[in-house]
């Protein structure tokens, strides 16, 4: 396997699995935050705290805005308060999301 290709994930995995692996969260304004704690509360809901102490409840979905943004690697900038390391952003940008057919 070619190491330059990066990590490969399935394209349609649930959002919780994706967030637990990547530890990044895109806000609605396009800011990429680092996740400090991730805790599944009940069934399809989880409680997330970012490194800049932003707290939110998220819902597990394969087709949500956040899931699409994470898979397509859409973000405007990284959060200054979260201080995401450059190696983590580089690793995230090299990640490949494949569908089952490919």
C-alpha cells in the first residue's frame, strides 16, 4: 500500500464513527475545530466539547451537513483558539473517502 495516499475511510460511515476517528468538527461558518471530548448521550445524540470550549449536541447522520463537509474536506479556516497542529490538518487533507463500489 502506498503510504503517500493517506488514510482510507468508507464514504458513508455514520457521523459518530467519523468524528471519533478524525477528532475534528466543521462549524456552520466553515471554521474547523479540534474536539476535546466526545460523549454519546442517548442513541443518536452526542455531546461534543471543542478545544475552544464550544459545547454542542450533535445527531448521528450519514447525510448531515457536518458529515458531508468532513468527507469532502470543506472548511474555510482552522480555529485559532483550538490551535489544531499543522500535521493534523495535513493528515486530514490527505485522507481519502471511498465508496464501496470503488
